């Protein structure tokens, strides 16, 4: 039962609590987070880890005047609860309810919208320069995880911030984890800093001692500052952040509110960039999540405390099996992911082929160009990234893969609606942004079997291929049979029908087939095309069926602009066909969070709507 939490309606209320009460509040916050995530799903381990950090930040800073930017934003639950959203917290990630990420429109305490990683320092620096130019006075604080710090943007922003020297506070929330244990040389550097308390403590003690010697004190302290680098190199080799122009404070225990507050106060008093290194434990306070933080990073409703048996028939798990199969057969096959080996189904591959598996960290742009490098030197790289995160690598796909026509395979997972993570995570733009690139082929398999055949076929193709598949379940591939080469650029007529042609791909095909059944009962013969090859598009099959049926209905879980629907319209226009066409797709607006089924309902991606639209289409004649 929440006793104290019920009295916290804004961060001001925190200031009335004593240390024991704050500790009690942390327990209550963890309870409510656990309870609601259990019901609604969400990011559990990261949120449990930052409860004390959130309170310390709100005690030290005066939000919303001071700006707090949560990188990724998946760890902002405690922040939401104590900034006036306690009562709505039960609606977290539900349609019409609170978003799982910070949203400026939701609260003035959410200073910036996040969802994709590594943006916080850039945004914070932008705000800090706006403050300076407009001669305002407030603090800007970016809270970034050690995983997100791997992203290229974070480095680009550090680089500028260190040179600008403006007042900016970065809180590095170091829990040694991205989703899985953090990777890379920077994470080794953080390990080093973590274990080298001697540097900060030694530095502080020396300044304190020297400045307290009367008369001589300040001068000596200044002298000491000048020899700081020397001390630094003696104590910690390569203090990256100080070299970049930041004052480094910490490391500090991220579960001790008082210790963090002290450093935050120190940072507030400085006029130049500061980085505070905070050490937290992911999953803190909930034993299963403390033990397996990766498993409890993001959870679905009711998966707690024991995660449900993993369904082996998701597109992702089929992809994981196919990758192992292909790697066993071809030693040039490599797998690349960006901090999501589990999410993309590559764990088994990673275990079996450690030398051919590369987790580059949250660095999608690098992942793609790294793959291009491998392909140019004779390997067959497959880059597995979610559709929404591939957006990061738009130019790398175009400039480094497509223009030189390199045989890189993009495995685009979570293509289509993803549901509860909302607008920042929907995978509904990839066809549009890839279709316009030269040389690339795009395949959208309808099930596990076709996905396996698509990868098998793509590995023999000499140029770039994107294979997109959804988050959902599918029939498994028949791994005991040999994979089949797909006829390049040929689509499949799943059902004959001379009254109307329904065209779709991927997870929407079963909807189209069901609608065709219903139409059949009404005496209407609907043909169904599986447009698995979107590029090169099977124009012959399209034109042949269109001529036969005289009506075209396209359904896709993708934005209207640049999707299959607009592709078909372009082809029909080029062939001077003026048959009536109807497209059911997602409109040009934010596709918010909610269950996938609810979102489909909202936008007419349903069997009923396909039937209705087909009937209306037939009324339009031809
Ligand atoms: C560009 C991008 N790639 C991938 C993700 C998926 N993702 C969400 S949280 C996360 C790990 C973040 O690690 P860290 O910053 O250390 O935060 P922690 O969860 O450990 O608190 C990843 C990879 C993302 N949000 N954005």
C-alpha cells in the first residue's frame, strides 16, 4: 500500500521528506512500477535501477524550469509518477493512456521526446545554447545510460559540448548493461573508471588540502590544477571525459540519494560541462530482475515472475534458426546486430559462431557500413536490426551499400506495427525509405517458410537485399526439408478471382485471404496476390490480374506514402490503367501506442474493412 507516494504530487513534495521517508518512497515506487509493468508490460529492469537517481535529480534540480532529458526514455517511469502522473500510471502503454516514453505533450516535466537512443546530449546541448543566447538561467541535465553512450550521436554531442564549454550536466547512468551486458572499448574504459575511485577522491583531497593552507592555499591549488593532467595520468590512464573538456565527477553510488545530491549540487555550481558518473544496478529491488537484467529489460504483460515459454514460431525465432543453418553451410556468412542479439534472435548464432557474430552496440549506422566493409572484402554479412532503428542508418544504406551495390542483407525485424512502444517504435516507414534507393531488392515473406527461402535466395544474389518481417507469430519453417530458391522478382497468386484483386504482403495476407473467403460467400470472386517481392515488383502478375478483375484493393501495415499501394498506383499509371483502386494503409499521422489489434481496428486494417472496401470498390464499376 502506498502511504508516502500518495502525498507526492510534484517534485516539491519530495523536499518535505526525510531520508528514511525517501527510502520508504523508493520501496513504494518500485512496488507500483512492478505492479503496473506486470499488468501492462514495459521496461522493468531499467526503471527499477533508477529510482534513487530519479529522486536525487528531482531533489537537486528545479524541474520543469531546469530541463531533464532522459536518453531513450524507457527508464522514465519513476519520473512520470512523481511529476503528477501517479494516478494515470495504471494506463501506462495502453491506448489513450500514458506513453512508455517521455512526451512533451504529456507533461511540462518531459522536456524532450525520446524513444530512440543516444539523442539526449545533443538535445541538451541545443537547449543549453538556446538558454545562453536568450540570456536565461536554468540547468540542463541529460541522463544517458552506458549503453546509449555507445551511439555515434552521443560522441558527436560530447565533442561539440567539450569545445563550446557551456554549462551542461550529463549524468551517466552506468549499470554495465545495455539490454545485454554492454560491449565495446568504451565500456572497458567505464569499467576502469568504476574501479578507480582513487582518481576523483585523490584529486578532491589534494585540492581541499592545498586550498586550506592560509595565503598560499589558492595559489598552490591553482598550481595543482595545472599539474592535474599529470596526477590524472598517474592515477587513471586516458581520462576520456576530462580530455574531451568535461569535469568528471564520481563514480558515485546511484542508490545513495544523499551522495548523488552532493555531486549534483557541485555540478550546478559549475559553469562548464560536467559529467557525473553514477553507478546503478539494473533490476534493483526485484530479485529475478537483479539476477537476469537482460531478460527483464522489456517484458510483456503477465510474463512475471517467470517469463512465458518463448514461442518458437515467431518470425524472429525462425530467422535465428535460419541464420544458424546458413552459417553452417556457408562460412562467409556473418551476423551483425546493434545491441539486440536476443531481440533479433541471434543468441544461438552468437554462441555457435563467436568469430562471425558482431554486436556493435547501439550503433546502427556503424553496423551498416561495417557490413558494407565486410561485403566489399568478400563476406556475406546479414545485419539484423528493427525497422524503426534502421531509420538511423538511412544514409549508410544508401551511400555505403546501395550505391556501390554491395551484397549486404538487411534483416528488418519488427516491420509493421509494434504496439505498446508507440510512435517512436512503429516499423511502418521502411518500404518507403528503401524503395527509392537504387540497386536494393525488397522481400516481405508471408511466413516462416518463405522467410527461410528468402534468406537462402538472397545469399545467392549479388546485390543488396532487404528482407522485412513482423513482430508477430508465424508458422515455422520446415527445417528438415531443403530450402527453395525463390523466383527472383516473382510474386505469388494465392487465390484466383475475376471480380477484384486483393494485394498484400507479410502478416496482412491472412487477413486478405479471410476477406476473400467472406466475399466468396457473397458471390464475389476475389483474387489474392502475395506481393512478397516489392522490389523488383512483379508487374506482369499485377497487370494480368488487374486486367482480369478490373478492381484493385491493396492492404498494408505501412504508411500510405511510399508503400505497396503507391507502388501499384505508379505501375498502373505507367501502363495507363484506370481501374478503380482502394488502398488500406496507415495515414500520415502519429501512430500512437496501444495493442496492435487495437491500432489495426482504429485504422481499418481488419478483415471486415477489407470486405467493406471491396464491396464499395465494386460499386465504383470500372
Ligand atoms: C537507436 C536505438 N537502438 C536500439 C534501441 C533499443 N534499446 C532500448 S533501451 C536499450 C539499451 C539501453 O542501454 P542503456 O542506455 O545502458 O540503458 P539501461 O537500459 O541499461 O538503463 C536499447 C538497445 C533504441 N531505443 N534506440
